[in-house]
């Protein structure tokens, strides 16, 4: 049972990485801010339309396929009950916040924290078989700091974005796919002005 749960979580986290890493790629490809925002607004519109068609007309949309393959409710046995629940693409909204307001280093810091920090934190929690874990959050902070520093060369941005961003993973107030990139961007900005 534990091995199948770990395989499922690993599959979920791989999907998470593939859905969230795009802003880093945009920065390294030299996209203009307008292009970054335009692509992500289209991405948001596409995901929202997919959700509307899935819920309203029960179409087999991309979000329907994602839910069937990666939703925890499939493993928890309450998939049918949660099928009609709207899934808001919080990761896109959080990343749009960072892309709209900040420069490349902060976009990278925000995205690294969401893409890799959150994924490592989630896998650590799965390995420990806990939904909440200071060890998982600590691993997310460590991985985010290392990757952000490697990609930006800015130590203070790496440290503050990782610590403040992963607070979003620890908090239960807002979806972590929204809170992590927003808080990481704010932490990175704080690091850039200190």
C-alpha cells in the first residue's frame, strides 16, 4: 500500500512540475514581460474553459484527464463525490502575480519555490506518511534555496524567497499553489531590496 501511494505521489509531483515550471523557461528564453503575461493569461483561460466544459457538459477535457490521473480523491475513494467541484488553477494565478509585478530573478525564485520546493515537500511528506511535516517544509526550503541560488546567483533572494514561500506550504488558509508563488515573490523582493 505504501509503495503504491508513493508511486502515485511521485506521478502527481511530476505533473505538478510540468504544469508549473514555464515561467523559468520564459525567463531563460528571454521572453518579454508582455509575452510571458499573454501566454499565462491564455493558459489560465484555457484551464478555466476546460473546467467549465468538464463540469457543465461532462466533456473529457484536459482538466478531466488531469483529475482522473492525478487527483488524490482517486486514491481516497471519493472521486465521484468531488468530480463536480471546480478546480481553480491557482498555480497560474500565483505565477501571474510574480510575472506581472517583478523582474526575472524574482520570477525564477517564485517559480522554483512552487515547482521544486512544493514538490520535494510533498514527496517528503508522502515518504513520512504525513499530510503536515516540518521536515517536508524544511526539505522544500532547502531545495528551493539551492535551485534559486544556482539559477540567479542571488543568495539573499534565494534564502528569503524559499523561507517565506514555503510558509505558504505550511499554512492552511489559502491553497498552497497560490500562496507559495505569491509569498516567494514577496520574499524574493524583500531579498532584492535588502
